[in-house]
C-alpha cells in the first residue's frame, strides 16, 4: 500500500486504482475498472490478476465489490478498438471507469498509462503488482471480461473462447485460419486481418438481410483487405 499511503499522506481521501484487461486479446472488448479501497479495511491476497487462479480471482472479486468504497467497470468493444486503436481504447475504458465511480476519486493510481482527466494521477509501471488498488481493479476487470467473453463461446464454439478468453492460444489461431474471424474479432489485429477466410457473419444478420434486402448494405460485413 506504499502508493496509497503516499497519496493519503499528501491529503487525498479517495484514492482509486485503475487498470484494464484484454489489451492483447484478439476477440471482444477491452475492459477497465476503477476501485477505491477503504484505508480502514485490508483485503488480503490482492495481487496482479494474471498471477491468480481463476477461482481465487472470483473470490477476491466478490470481496472487493463488498468492501470497496466504490468501484466501476466499463468496456470498449472491438469495433471501437478497430476505430481508435487498442492503446486509445484502453485509455478510454479506464477514463470511463473513473467517471462512473459512485463517488469521485481525488487521486488516481493508474497502471502504466496517463488518462485524459483532471484528477491528479500517478502512472505506475507494473502497477498491478505494486499497488493494491490497481490490483483490485485488475481483478474485478479480469473476472468481468472473462465472463463476457465466455458467454460468446456457445455462439462461436470453434474458437475455444471459454478457455482462451480470446487470446492467441494455438486452438484459437488454428480456428481463425480454418474458419476466419467472427464479427466480434478485432479486425485491426494481424492474426485476424491476415486470416485466409473472410469474416463470418452472424446467422441473425443473415436472416435479417434476407428478410429486409434494402438493409443489406447496413449489415453485411466485408472482409478487411
């Protein structure tokens, strides 16, 4: 809690840790969280979400939500990521999480990045390993993103999303080569746009296109050159 204690000693009352997950994934959104922990209650076991088993992350996520002064989770979808790039999408998701806190933070501890907001902030390299507030944010963001991606596994079973969460696992890369990307893949990422098969269109899009031919131009998805 060194960084939190420094901020409190400098006069801050509501110190928020901010982090994102899913930056390197090929599928789905980047998800960010902001967490304001109470200085009077220590949640034991907080550390970088990537170093925790999934079951332990789930347990800690519940405790964080119950014990934190405030928390918020936001997501920026794959289409927006393709529009503004993953770096800017990560910063956007983190800023939105800060803005959606139920009580306004007066100091931010941010994992590696600087956010476009007026709140005093400190960017900390490897912050999820050095700050409990950032670690808490990484945990609830990771749990939420894993849940979001897993819900798409029955829709796109060929990619193994329930196990790889959209990252570059061998099965996922092989499926991209065999089946091409889904509409929720990040078209600006090289393993996606270089897939030899054009993007698959969701079945409900095909049905709507057949029923309303005049809307075809709005819903057809063209492969990225």
